[in-house]
C-alpha cells in the first residue's frame, strides 16, 4: 500500500475515500419541541436493531455504497472491494482508516489477487477528520430522523439505502463534502 494516491501514477485511475458506519434504531438525534416546562415524549417501539453501511466517495461527485446487517469484518470488506472493482475499468486508489478489517489477512490476499484493480492507502491513526466520507456518515445520521422512525431492521435498511441513492443523484452535495477545512487537502 504505497505511494500517494493523488499523484495519479496509474493513468485513468480514480481516488475514492471510504468508511463504514453503523446506524441504530435507538440512536438519539434530531430535535423536538414541547410546551414550556413539560418534557416532550418521543414515541418508539422499544425494539433495538441496527444496520451498517460502507461507502466510498470521489472528488468528482461519485458515490458507491453497500448496506448490510452483519458485523463489519474482512468478509464484508472483501465483498465491498468486489463490488467496487466491478464499477471501474481502471485501477481504484481507496483511502481509508486503519480498521482491523481493512488490514486483515483476508483483505491483503484479495488485494494480492487483484493488484491492478484496487490499491489501499491508509490515513494516519486517530484522524477521522481527514476522511471526507466521515461527513457522509454525519449527513446520513442527521437525515434519518427526518423520516418516520423505522419499526424494524428491514425498514431501517431501506431508509439507509434511500439516503445513499438520493445522494448518488446529487453529485454537487458529494463534491461539497470535500470543501470542509479538514479535508481540503484532497483537492490539492
């Protein structure tokens, strides 16, 4: 996992920033209102469930994603790499954090079998502010409460997919994630 992905050493290659996110049914986000002196009550089912997602974005306004219900591990990461490689006819430079699944033996074996498809580049440890895809995660968590609360895992997964499909049709918003002061380095 060498080289600076911004150098464009592979003609026609693409640089993507990726991250995974977990969404829980009992996540407390958003705001509500109530009468002065009376605590507002937000009704929920009481069920706890979650879904996970992995996404990758480019400065060109492209987004690729996968929503899944199992725990994020090397198998899921390899599945995401397979899907991502299928979208491109050229090499992809994927920039991500140092999650153990990203550095696992299974992922390294996948990369060794596909050296001309995807190359991984790792951000420094403990620096989520350097990954523009973290802004996608924050956007997702902000936008989900604007819809009625999901009653089950399938509904939460559907809402999550809807968010990502909507963002795919809004490349100007995806390009906007790269305008944040901490991630402007990606545009240089």
